[in-house]
């Protein structure tokens, strides 16, 4: 992601309703119902939250949504019409999102299937398009693949892998994210909007080793302080056992890996206000 077209980092919300840090209950004018369209994932990603965003997490209270660990932006996709700011430190993921935000539908439709024995290196398309296809060659990976998985080769659930259905879905959605904003930087370098809904889904402290920029590169104490200082509504995701914030049990959810489930926990910056009332 580029650092161009960023918002000013100087504007912050003022304390309201007796809140010490001004996070409580500041709301911009937002739609009264869930925004349309609710887009499907542009690519699969290890730990993505698209399936669980509506079922388990609070609806955003602000007109701006920030995903400081963007990944596949599963939460933002559910409210795609709002102002969306993505931050992604991985340059490959950032390049894929930059491509999706600007690419024309007809270009997506022109990306071919892989013939038997081919890899993405055989495709006569841009590098970003190759990476996009690579995320569709295996389910729920943390990085794009070059060759199809056995499931894809065997034709199991063809709509879940690169092919005509996926092409049509992506092509039909790219116009809906033209207004999205992208930053290729660390979460700590992200400019701060006046107030927003922050959906913070970092590599999990214990289970986030599979990412190129994984848990071993994150100072979770610093991340906790950063989360507490965000203006607006803050939703933080983690796995059972994490202690860097006072997390609460959320749900036992299905993962992209066969027969595996994950015990999810979460933290909201409104928890302390609720406990004090």
C-alpha cells in the first residue's frame, strides 16, 4: 500500500459523555441499517473474519471503518459502502488490494484459468493478478500459492477455487470498493481519523506464526496501548488464552482447516464503561 492520499493524523475526537478518553458513544451519521452491498471475499485468507463478522461482532457505529491488519478485510466487506481504510504491512497483500481497488471488471474477466500442470507463473497477466489467483489455489492460506491444491485439482467444490464463478464474483464487486483507502505500513504508522470503528484483527499471539509478518514481530503490550487510545469504537479479535487485553469469550467458530474449530475471544473499548455502570 502507498502512503499517499492519507487523512490528517492531527484530528482527534473530544471527550463526550464523561468518558476519560472520548471513545464513548461518539457517532457520525451512519446508515440506520446494514449497508448495501455486503460483498463476498475477494480472496481467501488464513484467519479471515468474513463468515463471522455479522454473526459475532458488533455492528460498526461510525461512518468510517478501519482495519489496521487488513488481511482479506472480512469485516469491512460486510459494510463496504462506508468509508473504509485498510492498513496492511505485507507488501504482497497491499499490492493485491491496490490492484482490486483500481482494476476494471473486464480485466478480471480476462484472467484465464490454469491449465493442467500450469502455475501462476505461466499466466500472461500482471504480478498482482498472479497473486490474486494464487490466493484462490488453496483455501485459507496466509500467502498466495503458485500451483493448485489437491482439492482444486480433484475438482472438489469448484466454486471455492479460481475459475469462472470466482472471476464473475470479483468482477461484479470491484466497482463497489473504488472509494476504499489503502496504506502499506505498520498499524502504528497509520494516520488517525477523527473517529472510526476500528476492527483490529492482528496475527494471534499464540497462533499467528504462519504469516509473513507474524506474531513474533508484534509487541503486544504496545498494541494493547494503541488499541486503548483509538478514537471511536474499538473491536479487537484474539484466540483463547491471550492476555494482552482483558478479553472475553466470544464463540467457538469453524476455521478454514478441515474439522478444526477456534475458540475466539474479543475486547471492546466499551467493556470498562459497562462494568462501571
